[in-house]
């Protein structure tokens, strides 16, 4: 029976519309591809280079800042006052440390041994941040170390190196141990071979006569083969065990030292308000802020990108280290002044005590010291006034105000009434304008009336007949008011401007106070204002203004701009710029200057400054007492001062002392300032190679003897204020209110800059 063939199904015919659709899609895609290809070619020809740069920039895979080294600050003798020190943040990578128990154990042990961490606390910290690659650690304070003296936030270079040495020794010991175990294993195998061979030899000899030679050879070959195979297997497992043991010991991993350059101040509080400090943004106060651009330099950068061939290209822009500053400051003189102030504050105390030392012949400042010094490395420490909790509870404005006051340089940014130290400028103006001669005389009866206002001399009974030098020696208010009347408002204000009062001196320090709104001008000065100003009250100055003005009086009349920086040096120590003395103007003639030096010498030799006399030295100077405004029923308060010039006839140094509100019963007595000035001179003069004159025979007393009438033992106890006005002078209130506003404005300016 024949089988019927199955017919194959006829192939399905593809519908025409399907073929058409497929062809259409194909040609559309092909056309788009051709269009894109042509477009790419056109772009590559016309803008290829620009796009290439853009793409490469977008493909940058790494960028690292190379910080520039901040320049040093040093004193005139090269003593370093501020420098950079490489310190490091200790960073842990918990996720890497926890890769294995052995690694964790090795790493934690190393950290405990090198940094003194508590093992349990360290383990908890790592386990808590187990998924993190960045855990910044705080170091534990070692036993017996004061926490205030220990930096727990960063690691020193020595601490870092100690850890790296520990890690290297650990790794070397691990390798040595692994090698030792391997050699021991190989040695054991070799000994076994020898023992087996020896044993086989002996056994062969004993059985030599019992077996045939051919059979014996076959058995020995078979036995040796089996023995060697067993030993090879044993050696393999022994080597594997050694490797496992090595691995089990673990690695020290996941410890990173992040560079953190710290600004160091080796003398901490020394000249703190002058040097200033830096934070993460740069210089904040003092020289650190004034010269921040020069000190900071320019950071470099290292970055990589993929080039056209997809190869990694590395490019480095080198950093430019900052310049260093060689200042006019003398660290030894600065320390002398600070020690004297600290001793006085500890024994007596005041609102503020400050000493400034300057070279009158070129404007260089040797020292600026005040009782408001602070730690440059802990500039935000307030523990001397508040607990941490108390300070945090204060409003932010009060916190800022407290810190700004703490950081402020009293010598440049605080104002006060100069008192009798300003009498020399009234006399100098009168001599320059030929309103008086040195031979003129004046009668002091103890008081001078201006309408209803009565202005007293400090000696209520009066000094009697005085010549010009005698008026300065006795510090007579009455005589100075008469001289002021002769000078007149216009000339008096003109000379105040010439001596730079009410204007900034231009000193190279930030936040200098000009006192422009704390001083009168010819348009608003009355006769009473002129009388008060003539003996140094009811207008305000800064210490740097007084020192610069006095310098011009005793150096021949040359007003030099005071400055703190002497040289600018590059990172190699080469001099980039010398800061030369800058002559601003001529304040008085040389003849007036010579007279003022003689008069100031007489003040110390036979007048109110006799307390400052030092055997063998010719010293000039002037006392100052300024009555401060009182609030409500507050007791009278005073600012006392003393300005000294040495040697008197050939000045090389000026020492100026200001004591604001001394904590003594009769705070108007200037012996506080005089004693401090004398103590400073006794140490500073020999240091500057200014020695006593063996031929000194003393000064003439032809002008009279007015020895220390302001001293405690001779001061006339009279509660009547110097300026007595039953109508409460509105002008006086106005200028003193302006003083408070100026101080607040200075604080606000500092806050804005910060």
C-alpha cells in the first residue's frame, strides 16, 4: 500500500505594504545617519577645536588644590612671631577597616598604641560609621597634660611620622615572620627527607642478604616515589598554612592624614593686638589682616583630564608662597612693656593700661602693649570672663561686641582725652604764630571764668607768676587757657590739623580711629571749648596720634607716618621691598623744636615729671590727667598718662604710658603712669645702647621748682571738677557723646570686615 505524500504548505506571500514600510524605515534611518555624519564633519571642520576643549574640560576627572605657604611675621631682629606649621587631620575609613576582622584588629591596635585611644570607644566609633569613608577623629588628651595646652583636633608632624614608622615596622615584622615560617617548613621537610633516606639506607643494609638485588632496587624506587609524593603533599599544605597565618595577621589600613596647615604663634599673647590672627578665611585682625594678600600667596592646582586619544593628561600650576614681613617691632621691648603692665594690673588694676614705644626719628614702632592681650592660637577663648555655657546664652550681638573689644588694638583703635600731655601743642602753636615768646609771663590765680562757666587749675590756690617753661613744668591750666586765648580759634584748629589730630596717621594696621567726630573745628568751637582744648580736655586722640605728633615736636619738626612693617621678604628671604620712612609734613620750626626739648627736660628735672628721673640720664616728658564724663551718681574717673622722650636733647626713643581709670583712691594722680614709664625706661634704654651720661650735672632750676604738684602727697583734695558749669555745657556733652559713637563705629567697622 503506497503512502500518500504530504504536501508542503505554500510560502506565505508578504504583503506589499509591509515591504514598503520596511524599506521606508530603512531609507529614513540611512538618511538620518548620513545627515548626522555630514553634520559632524562640518562641525569638526569649523568648530572642532572649541568643542574639543569643552569636552575635555567636562571630562576632567580630578582637581586638587596645592595650598601656598603663608609668609612669616618676624620682629626687627628676625625673631619669628608667626609662622605656618604642617599639622594633619586624622581621618579614618571605617568601611575599609572593617573589610576583615584581622585588618580591624591590626588597625585599632596601631591607633591605640600610637595615639592613646580607648580601644572600646574607638571600636564603637568605627562600628557606628561602618559605611563611611571619612571619619574625622579627635585625639585623647594624654595623662598629666593640661587640656588647654593640647591640640586635640590635629596631629603633629612627629605624631604622623611615629604612626608611619609603627606601620612600617609592623609590615616588616609580618614579612619576616612569614619568611621564617616558610623556611621552617622547608627545613622540616628537608630533615624528614634525610631521616627517611638514612632510615632507608640502614634498612637496606640489614636486609641485603635476604633479598635479591633486582627486587631490592624495584622496592626502593617504589618506596622513594611514595615517600616523595607524601612529602610534596605535606609541603604544599604546610606552605598554604603559612600563607593563611600571614593573612590572618591583618593589615593596617584605612588611616589617612589630611594636611591642615596651622598658623603658629610661638609667643602666644605677645603683641597679639598688633600681629592679629587668621581663620579659615584669612587674616582677621592686626598685621595678618592688613597684609593678608601679601602673606597668603597664591594657591596652585593639580588636575587631570582625558585628551583626544583618551589618555590621561596631568597639569600642575605651581603655588606661589606668600611674602614674609619683617616688622619694626622689637620682641624684647614688647615683652618688657607687657611684663610691666601685667605686674601693675595684678597689683593695682585699671580699666585699660597701655604702653607704646616709638622711634621719633623715622616713625618706626618698637612696641604696642595693652592689658587687653589675648591668645593668638585661642583667639575665641572667653574663659577669663565667661563659662562656655554663659557665653553661648548671650545674644549674638553681645558676643560679637565682647570679642571685638578683646581683639581691638587700644593704641590705634581707642580714643581718650589726652589731658595735660597736649599742652605742648598749644605752646608750640603760640610760638610758631608769634603770639608769645619764651619770655612771656602769666599769672595763675587758680580759676578762669567764661560767663557762668568756671574752669579751675589743678592747683586751686593758683601757681602765681609763671613764664612759659614754668607753666609747662607746673602743668598750669590757667596759664594754658591764657595762651590758648592768644592763639585763637582759627590758628588753634589749624595746628591741631597740622599735628594730625582728627585724622588717621596712616599706620599700616587695620581699624585705625581718626577721631574726626571727636574734635572741634573752627566753625563749632566756642571760647569755652578753646579753653578746655588748650590744656587737653574735651577733645579725643589715639595713642598713635600722640606719639607721632610728639615725635615731630622733638625731632626738628618732621612728622613721619608711623609704621609697623620694615621690610617685605620673599619665601627665600630676599628683600622684595624696604619700607622707607615717609615724611608727611613739617609741623614746627627747628627753633621751636629745640625749645620744646628743653622745656620737656625741665618738666622731668624740676617739674611735675620728676618722679621719672633716672640717675645719669637726661629725660624729657610731660604728665597728663583728663577728667572723664560721669554717669549719674558715679564717682569721678580719670585717664592719667605720661609721655617721655630720651635722651632729652637728642631723642632716640619715645615711651608713652596711658592708664585709664586706675584702681586707686585718688585716680587723678599721675604717679601711676609715671612709675610705669620709669620702669619701662630703666630696661629699654640700656637695651637700646643708650647709657647714662657720667658728666651729667643736673638741670638749672631758674624757672622754679614745681616738683610733682599732682603727686598724691601734694595734691589738694578738692572735689570740685576742673570744668564747673552750673548750666551743664551742651557743647561738652556733645563732644563726649561723639566719643562714644566713634568707639561704637570702630567696633561696627571691625565686625563688618570680619
